[in-house]
């Protein structure tokens, strides 16, 4: 794998995730009580012996830069190993913010050529899955492909949100891509793009140069259709778990897939690594579970203080659940505080949120998710019904009422 260069698209904001991506790209959204979403593709690279990665960042990169550090948490720091953040830049000639996924790679051709890769692996930094990229690369080499695209069976719902492909033949591993449509309005083909591509370097250079003068600069919309028919484009089939996490509901469900007797995501076998220095996770004391506490089917790491009731929830380090408080079907980010006799049902609280005494966030176990933005403090005895979004930095004095109906936005 020494000749492989990975390029990770990790700098975008997703509007559907609302306040959770106000101050961070989706790729560093907390996940699974300890990790960030980008830890999953980074760990896939590490476990595939791919040790050189350029991370293309644009939207609010501070937290991404801090989390990736020098790549050492994934053993990517050394003489011939690196994890390099590649932000947009202003050059001698006209340049601008990245205008699309293809343009982001195009603007970094100097970096790519400098590494002299044998193959270029392009992947998204915001999906939850386990893949050994060595199998993908072996398939690409065996087929003598110019471009290989990773696919997974198209989900039954929301097909219009995915690039869709048709793969010839009945081989379980994959075959020639005969058709491709980028996010059509309805289900047209059988396979969904994973936003994972293996390119021959020269083909990629030529395709990006040809696309540079166009008005649109996306791999799915522009590069792949332009190469079909003129190049050997193959599809590699991936059958394992794949968490898209593009909407609040998908993000919540993917976290819930960590729970239960037979969780769909097996963190131990996936060998996921993270930066334990981020938010000083490695220095957290052991979690305290008090005499009045009740914890059922939940996931938590060090640094928590649980004195209340927690059911089917995911708690990040620093979370405090005071006596009499109830948390169900929820995700509580770092340093959330749930005061005495407060309740949280089917909600997500961002970093350093506070739920005041006897306050209520969410009330319908099957209703829309409630979301409390980072560093917001819900006042005591306030009722936040299901489906309410509270913007970041809302201190208790800025809440004008004691009750908020489903669908309201508090800002």
C-alpha cells in the first residue's frame, strides 16, 4: 500500500443536521460515546495499511485540524507517513473556495503529484462503515480498471439522495459500470455510490483538467458521467453496514445501532481509533454510577457522573445525570449536564448543554427529535416538546416562555 495516496473529502457542512453543524463540519460530529465520524474512514485507512492521506477541509476547519493533529492517533506520523489538512488557498492566479468535490481535488494537484502515487483513493470523511480498502484496490488492479467506484445496495427509502449505478454481470465482487445517475429524483438503478473512488493518477489529472473550465465540479455529477464509455469504469460491491448520517434521524439511528444485544456496529471488531487528546478524553476519571442510578442498554465512556436513570442512550465523556433525572433514547454530547428530576426523551444535546431542574426535553418516544445546541441552558421547569430545535449559546435568560411546541425553533 506504499504507493497509495488517499484523499479524504471532509470539509463540508450538512444543512439537514441543523445546529449540530453550525460550528463544525459533519466529519467531526461526535459519534458513539467517544469517537468522531471521521475516525471510521481514518481507521479503515490505518487497518488497510494506507499511511498517506490528504484531508480536504473547508467549512470551519478548527475542530477538524485539532482532531486530526499530525495523524499520530492512526499511526500516520513518520518519515513516509502523514495525514495532512488541505484547506482552500489563494494562489498567484484566480482561485477561490472549493467549488465542488472535483474542484477541491483539482486545486491540490501540486500536492498529489508531489507524492507520486501509483493509485489515488478518494473517499468521504463522513460515513460510518468498515472496509478493507486492500480488497477494493486488489479488485481495481485485477480488472485493470481506470476508475473503480465503491457501491452498496441501494436503500429502499430515500433513493433520490444517492448516486446510483448499474453494474454488469452477476459477480459478487463487482463488474463494469454500465450506467450512472447522480441523485435522480427516483429509484433508477440498483447500487448506491459510497463516494469511494480508485483512480489511475493520469486519468484523474486529465479528467480534472478537462472539468476545470466547466460550471459544475462534482465527481458524481460531472467526472463519472464524462468517463463512462471512454474509460474502463468498474463497480466494487460492498455488502457490510454503511451509516449515511446525513439527517438528524439517520445520525440518531446510526448511534442507536451501537446498542442492543446484537448491535449492528461492532466497535471492537472494527478496531476504530480516535484522538484521545481531543477534549482531554485520555485524562478523564472513571465514570461514577451512583447508588440511585439505573443504566440499561446504553453506551458511555470515562468522565461521566450518573446518579439518575439512563435507558437506550449514548453518553459522551463529562456527562452529568443528577439524581431523579431520566434520559431515554437520547445522545448527550461532551459535558452535558442534566439537573435533578429533569427528563430527556429522544433528543440530542450538543457540547456543554445544560438541562435545568425539572425541565423536560422531548415527550414522544416516536416523535421528531429535539436538539439542544451547544452551550445552551434550558431553564428549570421548562417544557421543550418533541421536534423543537434550540440554537447554540441560548442562556437561560433568553428563553421567553416555559413551554415550546413541536416544530418551534428557539433562538
